[in-house]
């Protein structure tokens, strides 16, 4: 169970970090996957309808929740007997109720569809921007599509027909459940970026472009999931969530910097910049589609940390982060902004409209020009 929310069952993520299947699921599961994917497609269309999200949105959301619930039940496999013996690889995993193990595709499908189903149930209640909802739903659809490979024979059915856990409607539950989905999307993004790097090394630019475009969907999705997880007031966060992430509630104060799934994504992004270092104009002259795809991913990555600043400002304000113990330490917002500026400087020449800000802006000799 989650250390923060004992009622939430543990989720098991693959130790190889791949959240896409290599073998086809059983026929009944594949059919449920396709129905759920179609429902998410209709929901995405209702969210982004040119005339606005009108009366069709409610029924579309209800249908998607129902289809994902049926999918989670259909895809359920017998409980992993050794789950209680699995050791969290980082304190964050113990807190969020996450374990990693070598799992087969049937269990992968079960875990991932369960995570998505829980997130969608909460999304129905969340006070979230329509565009963020749409970004989450689109990412959900892409993840589900990755659970049905294009070839191979269907696997035998292992269904357990267990009744799924239904998330509560409190903010701490929302914090935990949506972080599970956030972790899945970080792994999906890391995988897509890694496939783009492999394609670039093989001089397969069309495949690299497609993989980068896929990564953009996941990055925008996990940014939206981050905003979803923070759908609460600052007093609620301060009273109900923040105390659960520091002693005495947990042995050590938690930090996102040690989160394995996000670290996998950041590692992939650093590798992409090394493998594909051409300035935007140079790359665009050789392959405009690839240049635009890389630009979209770098832009999404910058927007992610910028919105991290926004949600931190809303929930934490001028306080230091949980792991910054000294009063003289920078605020959590200032730390995030420094990270954002460092990233922007790295990406500046690679983007069509690179941010001209440099790290020298943090020096004490900074002078602000009058507008």
C-alpha cells in the first residue's frame, strides 16, 4: 500500500522502464483496449470541440470512465504473490506505493490500464483546465495504443475479474493516483525519446521524427498530470499533503530529483541534445520536419518546468522546498527558475525561437533596463 494513503493498492512498474507491450494481449483484452481507446478519442474531441465543450462532454467523459473501468477489470491478472516482498528502490516509491519488477506483458497491461482508469475517474471530479484535460486524455490514448503491437498472435487470457479499487475524492488520494499516471508518462516519454535517438543513429529521420512527435504527446500529458495532481488549495496542500512527505511521516524528506521515472526521461533528453546538436536553422535546412519535431519537444520540456514553477507558486509560495532546511536557502520557486533558465540556455540554439536568457541573469551585478 501507499505509505501516504494505505487504502491505495501498490502499483508495479516494469524494471526495464518500458510501458509498451511487445506481445499482443488476449483477444478479449485487446477488444476492450480498442473500445476504451475509441471512447478516449471521442472524449478528446468533446473537450476540444471548436464550438466549445458543451453538453456532449459529460456523456463522453462518463462513457470513457465506464470503458476504462471495464478494461481494467478485463485486463486484471491474479495478484503478484511476491509484491509484499518487493523493496522500494527509492523513498519516493515507498511513499507513492510503487514497486518495480520484471513483469510480463499481461501484468503490464493490467497495471497500466488500472492506473489510467483511476486517473480518469479522478479527472471527472478535478477542477482542471480543458486543455490540460485534453492533454491527459490524448496521452492516455497513446499509452493504450502502445499496449497492442501491430503483429503477433493474441496471448491466452489470464483474467482475474477482480473488482478494481475506486479512488476516493479527497486531495491526498488525487495526489497519489495522478502521480502514478505521471510516472507512466515519464517512462513513455523516455522510451519515445530513446527510440528517436536510435533512429537518428541509424540515419532513419522519418522514424526519429515520428518518435519525437510521440514524445511531445507524453510530455504535454505529464505536464497536465502534474497540474492535475496539484488541484487543491494552498491551505489544503499545506495541511493534508506536504506533511506526509517529510519526517516524521516518512524517514527522509522527499524530492522529485530522486524520482526514477522522471530521471529516466531527463537522461533521455540529455542524450538527445548530444546526439542531435545542430542549431535549428541548420537542421531545418536538411530536414524541416525533424527540426520542427525536435523544436516541439524542447518547447514542451521548457513549458513543463515553467508550469512546475506556476503550481509550486500556487501551493508553496515563497517557502523553501521540503529538502531545503536552512532559512537562507532559496525558495522552491527560485530553485525551479534556475533549473528552467539552465535548460533554456541549453536549448537556445536548437529551437526556432530560443530563449535569449542566460545564466548571467542570476549574478548580483544584474541590471534591469527600464521598459
